[in-house]
C-alpha cells in the first residue's frame, strides 16, 4: 500500500479498513526521514523504539476491536518546543540542552489520548524567537523547495517535515506568525487557533511548571496538507480554557450551508509594501473568488483601522508579556535599552522599528498598562464589528516569498521587496491583527506556476469561529488545487 503524501484523514481510513498497520506507517515515515532529512534537518529528535512499541500495541488493540480515539495508530511529529515525556525540550537553547520532559504538554497529551503516536520532534529557532529556523544545538533547517532558502520560523521544522512527507500532519505554536510564515514559505496549510482554545502549558518558552495560567498573545495549532486535516486535528484538540458561548463545529463544513459568504480583503497599508509576485497571485485568487456563486468580495479596511497603530500596540503587548518574567534589575536594563534606542533613532535607523516601544513596555507602569489595554479594547471593538459584517478577512502573511538564510545580527538583516531593502520586522505586520485580538487564522496555499515558490493567504474569522476560517479554506481548494509536492520529493 502506497501511503506517500496521503492526507492524515486518508491514512486513518486505511488503518480502519485494515489496509495498512501502524507499524507499516512507521516504516514509511522513518524511511522517509532517512531519505530526505539529512539535507533538510527538519526532524531533530526521533523516538523509534518507543514509537514502534506503541504502534505494535495500537495494531494489537485494533485487531482485538479496541480503538483509543479518532487518531488511533496515526504517527505524527510535533514542534520541539512542546514537552513530550522522556524527550528533550530545549527550544534550541544551549542552557536547556539536558532538559528532558517529565510529562507531556497539555495539547500533546490530548493527541496521545486520541491515539496518536509521536514519531519525533521538529526544529525551531532559539527560544522560538525568529522567522527562520536555526540554533546552536540542532543547526539550520532548509526549505524543501530550495535548500538555500529558509522554511520560516518558528515552526519551520514542522512545515519542512510536513512538506517533505516526513509526517502526515504536525502540531506547532504561533506568537506573531510562527505557524503562518512557515506555511506560506513551504506551501502547506496551518491554523492558529483562537486565543483561549488550546493550552500552551508545557511549551518552552512559557510559564514555569506548575503555573496553571496561560500566556497572552501566544496560541497553538496544527499544520496539514489539506483543510480537512486541519478540521480533524482541531476537533481532536479543542479544549478551551475560557468560557465559550457557542462551540465551533469542526465535524462538517457549516459555511457551505450559508446562502452568501461575505469576504473582506486587506492587502494594502501605507508604508508596508508587498512583493509584486504576491500581489499578482492575490489578485488572481480574489478574481476567481468573486466569480464563485454565493461569494461576495469587498476590498479595503475602514480608514480608522490603521496598521501602524496596531503595530505599536503589538510591540507594547509583546514587551509586556516578556517583562512579566523579569526581575527588577532586568526591568531597569530594559528601560535603559528603550532610552538608548530612542536616542539612537536621531542618528541611525539601523535598529528594527518598534524595538524601543518593545523594551519600554517590559517596565510599564500601571497607568501605561491600563492605556495599552484601553487601546486594545478600542480596536478590538472595531475588528469584532467588522467580523460580524463579514465572514472572513483575507490578509497577506509576509511581504515576501521564502527568503535566503540570514544568520547575521537581526538589525543587519533586510528583506528585498521589489528591489527595495525593507526591515526584517516587516514579517510582523500582517500577522498582528490575529495575534493582538486573539483571532483564528488559517493559511491556504495558492496556485503556483511550475517556476514559482509557494505563496499562502491568511484567512481570519471571528473569535472562536475557527471552523469558519477552515471551512472557507476548504471551499477555496477548488480554486487553488491545494497542497503541491515540492520538486524532487514525489
């Protein structure tokens, strides 16, 4: 039975029909790693002995009529930053190189309870803090479409492993683009869930062991090669830690049942350019979308919603999030760094935009925190109203297609946008709305010509309407053709 590049949903069907065993699947996926992982360096830990023992048990249980959840016997990989009992959780940081997890992260536990078998763990940037994937412990991960390019970050190992078929589905995390940019760069699907839907306990960086609270801004979610597999994974993982008035329905495509689907696009913001190749593909996609029966497409955000204001708000919130773990000396250092950066802007623009606000927010007074929260609520009200009028908001993900590896100091990095050097922090821009307002975002890979790199589009829906953005991605597969296999990997 050939299982190459099969969707996870189809692999499960074959398991249930008895056409393939879990052991045979492990033979395939570990064989695939042996074949392609040396040049990709996507899967950085494996647990073959444990996985084979679990696969044999899953096969025996199935033969005897016992099923342990909807993922029974399905092998998959997870991002290195999540705890898997008995495996290292380092997030690529040398000071954590001996950190063996004593238990599973909350969401990993849900996967295992659903019957999944963890094959191994995929690479990340140091402390998951880059839009590329490399670190001193595991080295550099390459993009299957071109190994001179990065697969993005911080879930870059996840996306590369999935695109190269080292796993049928993956699980990662996202602060400001950490799932979305890798999906865009490698041509896979991803879903950043609503804030409050999936726990990040057992993720590094994160709260210390035993702390029951959940971090602001950060979310988790699956990567897959179809919208159907995103729905499968979200149905398994759904476990909100806040009250939800109406639970999302991941069992079927509810959006198809609507008489009209209203879509708003936001592809332009002053001072934030997109690569012309991306703009062309967005234009082609929205033109085709406008021709679909029952779909109504509108363009342009209301003028009172300004991207630069959202950027400043994101810097303040992320700085405050980091600052919660600082002691008084570290807070003082952050304040001095902020003052130094503000002074330096009088003579140079070498440092990333917004870095001064980021450091300042690490030591916010109560009054400043209250003002930041007020602004967030103000904009949240406008965005929420907008997403009551429209089913989905379409956004870019990155201003560029997959970039070459850049491992120099961050302030020396630049993106090439239509021949112009653009700040590396432009990776942030289009990922800010979903992060700041805790909204779900699904990445859909678009059509590509044979000589083009992958390009994704971001689908945002209302809070806890995660099923809607996934439903929309599935509806659009008839226009895009879905995932495409990188050359040389079929």
